[in-house]
């Protein structure tokens, strides 16, 4: 079989793409003896999925270009039993496709057994146990260890990053991590080494490279070679043995439309109340909503933008909610650090409020409060350990960060029946929020929320529409101009790191210019975060985005400055946005972490502005 389909790990093969014809015409074929149809130009694997026929694969993913590495998606395409790769073969009119013949099944089993022979048998302790694609296929096909164990040279595990763990001994050479890092994020941190194993430049530890901790590599890894740096065990032990500590959870906007997928529900299903109930069932003492500090972010960030425009501050102003984006600026574009809003992310603001505001009012010592943050993002783990986000006593304000996947794992380990839970409410006052806050989970959401408030504060009248469609959707770079009482406020929204690189190069060259720019490092924003549930469907992001906007539409209050709890905290504590107290607890600073001193920018906003 290997003589028919030899493995090829050349770079040219890895980046080979299948071009899809979306003209709308169809081809007819037979699939396992039944008539079927698919869009002309579709690959066999996508045609099979459209017709609900399973085809095994490890290297293929609909979001990435075709690999042809694992040799598992084999199907018969004519009556001679000739085998073809379903991932790269375009469906043809009249084709006779068989996916379940003895020939196909035996070939798949053979190739699975060869992969298994190189894979360490550590399933019981592996972070990907019960969500490992290799494990699922081995069980599904009943594959046994028919080949002698192939001993690889041991590769030391990489624990350098707070966000990610790399154990390349488990790598199956599918190269999805390489493609995600290069094709989707444009980072090119991972390349294929001489032994076929993905490696970092000069084999450096991942945290010492330009890695931004976005977690795209871990999201697309089908096994346990790259995983989030899990804190499930630590949090589980903490909940069982609190030792006098008060355990406070906070949950991010995007988690509530994704965690449902871990329990058999659809992407985009809104599970806010069940998620809160599950956290309480696990033993969480208090559950706050990070949406509250998303509203607070709008108050601070919107005021900062208006102040910069009025007083000639550094423009364009960049949003600062996404920690992967912050890492990218500090490592790749340090000259633009002054453009970053000084606002902490909503996670950073909430943890600060819990330790420095809420704890005092509850009569609890800050050191006796443990903050557990539930985030869609692996980079939030990195953000939590930043020196800039510690208390005056040197305490880490966010003690633990669990991704959406990790929270689901914790719920499953404790046998909590998520789907049947009665919904529960957040604690107050840090649990109240608005529709503007929840849309932070979508690309364009921060911009839209900011405009709703900044427009009304500046012009003392509401925007003509709250659903500001020019900044919505999946276009990589979105631009809009808003009439601010005779001032053309130019805004832009960019998501996915590859698009960010494109925009930043244009900005450096003075080719574009805006007053305010939102950046999200992942496709779709936080709903596509590296810590969200893994999916192989093509529309999961669209469904999650739709769920977020439905929550916003259903909210009675959809503007951050109308949040009564936010008003109250300013009246009783902060006095007003950008006050001394708010700067102390809600803002931060950044530092140059580039490998070498960067060159001065060629243009920037004012070059572009003066051209106009």
C-alpha cells in the first residue's frame, strides 16, 4: 500500500492547495452505491461530509490547505478498487465512490497501525485524552499494535510558555500546527525539521521565540503534541481543599456560545446560565461576568480615544483587549506601543476589581481571594502572569486561567450533568452587563460597543442604529467612517494575525490611517480563540457569532454607559473615567520585547492624514 501512496513531507506538498469552484453547478455521483450530488469542484472528502458519510483523516482540516500526509482518507473511485486520497481528489461527474469496502478499511487500518507504532502509549495521562483524533480512529477501526514500536530520539518537552505545552514525542507529522501558524496567523514560528517533526527556529523554547501564545497550533493539533498549559488539576484540587480561600470565577463573553459544543449541543447555543450553574456545582463561591469589565473598558477606552483626538494624542489608537495582539505589538511592532490604549483587558480589569475593590468591601484579605478566569484564549494564561498586572503586594491578580475546553473537562471530570442543569445568575454587582459587553466576543464587537458609547457621549444623542454592520462579519480588514458631528471618525477592524501583518505594513508605509483600530488575533475574534472547543465543521464560527449577536439583541440595555452597576462604581469609587484611581487599577503599560531594536516607522497615521 505504501508503494501506491508513499508519504511525502516536502514543503511544496505541505502547502499544496485544492482550488474549489464555487460556481454553483453540481455533479452527480454514487456514494457507497447510493446516488448523491455535490458542488462542482468539491473534494471527495467534503462531498462525503455534505452527504453525511464518514471519511477518516488526521492531517486534513477544512480551514487549512491540503496536506496529503496521513494516508487515512482513502476511498475507491472506480471499479478497479484503485485508492485515492479524498482530501485532494476533486469529485467528477459519474464517479463511483466507495468508502467502506474491505480494501479501504484494511488500508486505513494498516496506515493507522503504522502511525500508532511511532506514538507513545500515554493516553491515560495525556491532556488530549478523550478528545484525541488518533485515539478515536484507533478505537473506531479496532486497530491493534501489529507493528514493532519504532523508537524515536526523545525530544525534551517544552514547558517554557504559560500558555502552551509542546511534547513533540507525540507528534504524528500531520503538520496542521505548521500550517495554522503560517497560513492563518502569518507567524511562521514552526517549520519542519530534518526528522519531519515541527520545530521552532534553532530549536529554541517556544516562549523565547516570537510566538504570541494565540494557541492556533494547539487548536489544530489532532493529538497531544501541542496543548494548552492546563491548570485543570490545580483548580480541581483547590475547589476540593479551599483552606479558607474564597474562590471567585469570571467568565468571558465568547465562552457562553461555545461551551455547549463540549456537551453535544450546537455551536452558538447560548449556555450562560448553565455555565454559571456548573461553576457553582463545582464549588465556586462567587461567579462574576467579565462582561461587566467589558462595559468598564468601553467607558475608559472611549474616554481615552476622545481625549487623544481632542488633545492631539497618539493616533491611531489601538484596542488592548486581545493579549495575543499585545504580544505581537511588543515583539514585532514595538514602535507602535504608544498607539496602544493603556486600558487593561476586561480580564485584567475584573481581576483587579476583585482583589482591590470587591475583597475590601467584603472584608476579605486580597491574599485570601483566588481568581479563576474562564477564557476562550490561551494567550490569557500568558497575560495573567505579566508583571504589570500584579497587586502592590506583588500578588498575581488572576490566579488561574482555564480555557473553555478546560472548564468543560473539569465539569466532565466531576460528572456534572451540564445539559440538565437549572440556569443560574451571576453574582452582583460585578455580574451586571449590557449587550455592548457581550459582543466583545466577536470581531468588530469592541469597536461597535465603543462607538455606541463614544458617539452618545460626544454628541449627546444616540447613534442612528445600534447594529453597526460595517464592522461586522468575517472580512479580514473592515473600514468605516462615522460622522461625529462634522468630524469624520475613521475606524478599522482587523482579525486574524495574517491580516494584522498586512494592515500594519500598510500603516508603517503611510498607506492607511484611522483614528481608532480594533485588533483581534484569532479569526472571528474571541469566538475563534485557541482555547475554544475544537470543531471540524465549516460554519461553527458563523453560528457562534450569531449566538453572540442574539444575546445583544435580547438585552434590554445595549450601551455600556447605561449599565447601572458601572455608573455606581464610578459614583462610589472611581469618580469618573480616566481618574487617578481608574488609571491605577484599570490601566497598564507595555514594553518592547522585540529581538532587536526596530527601525523607525516610515509613515504612520499623520503621514496618511497629511496626504488627505
